[in-house]
């Protein structure tokens, strides 16, 4: 499962390798043009390089921490500035992360963001379940839900620019239904804080909640919102809530503990798990 883009993606590491081949007079190079999802063969010339029967130029400048896509006539950064600067950022792992105004949205220091999503999705045991994915992002949670044989994944993403990033990211799941199994994924452009009130009660078996940090989206940490999560999930349903691990000494807040307390008030039992809270909806009395 991958994004919709079929053109080459460049990073500074790949561009440097193509340049080095040209300097050394090497005519053919094997590299990755889809952020390490696969390897391919590239023919290198003095003025550019060729792939899949099409010629491409070398960039005048290829910045670090930037992914470039072929826009038809030239390479452009996978970045947009509408209300915020949103960009796809390469990692040493292959699967990229993304940033909003310079704030990294996925963990990458100790683990691949894709592998990190695999572990967290495993906590809610997706097989045969209908899953609510509240903040879709690049779709890594949804991708692992589909691989884990979830029956349905309803994913919401508030920012249209993030949905655009997904269309260019080969590690994001296809939400257009063009690929086998992708029809189980429904991606909605909408704010889950508003959309959740329209969802039927006890309509999902599990929930993945990966909100932006508290200072950016405090409404997604509110008691009212957690009450909605408790309403739409079935009894004994599992919820994983990413909290991160903010520094209590500098923030003077224990966000994971605050989250756990509010979830308990909403009717969940909770336990801390890695950089989040795993919660289970209480059974009916």
C-alpha cells in the first residue's frame, strides 16, 4: 500500500549518490527513488539522469531534510505553506516524518515512524475490527490496521495539506480504493473534534488517537472529547492515545497522567504504555 505518486522522489543522499556517479564516470547506479521502499536502476549522464524511459535534470541545490518530487517540468520540495509550513522530511529509516512549522509530528530518533506505528496498532489488536483513526496524519496507523486485517478504518485528517503530503508519500496507504484492500480505508477531510458528534454510539471496536501536542490542539485532550470517544466505542474496546513524553520539569505538567485521569472519568481503565496511554472501555454493568 502506498501513496498515489508514481514519479521519482529525491533526497540529498540520493542526489549526492547520482552526482558522485557522474563524477566517477559510472553510467548505471542502483538507488531508491521512493524513500527506500524499493531499489531501482538509474542511468547517469553528464547533464542529467534517466529512469523509466524519462530524463531528469540534476538540481542546482538539493537541501538536506527535504524531499523533492517531480512536478512535471522540475523538482519541487514536498512542502506547502497555506496557514502553516507543512513539509515531508526524510529519515535515516526510509519512511519519512512530517513537520508543521518546524515541529516534528512523528518519533524518529530511536525508531522508524513506520515501525513505531506498527507497535502501537498492535496494542489495539486490529484483526476483524472497525477502527476510528482520529488524526490520520501520513496514514501509518491506517496502513498497519489494513495489514492487520481490520474490517474498516475510518480516518480523519483536518489539514488538506497533510492529505496532499500523503498523496506523494510512498509509505502512506492508498485511500482511493485503487489498490486491493484499500477500500477498507475511508479517509475524511474533517476535524474529528467536530465530526465525532455525528458518529453513532458503540459503532467502532477500537480507536487510535494521535493528536498534535496539547498546546496546538487542546480540544482533543478535553473531558468532553474523551466522553465522545467513550460513547462511540463498544464496551471492552481498546484505545491507544499518543501523548508523547513532554518534560515535566519545563512544562510543569504531567500530560500522560492528565490524559489517564480524564479517560478514567470517561469510563476507561488505563495503563501507561511507551509514549502513550492504553485504555479499555468498561463493560456494561
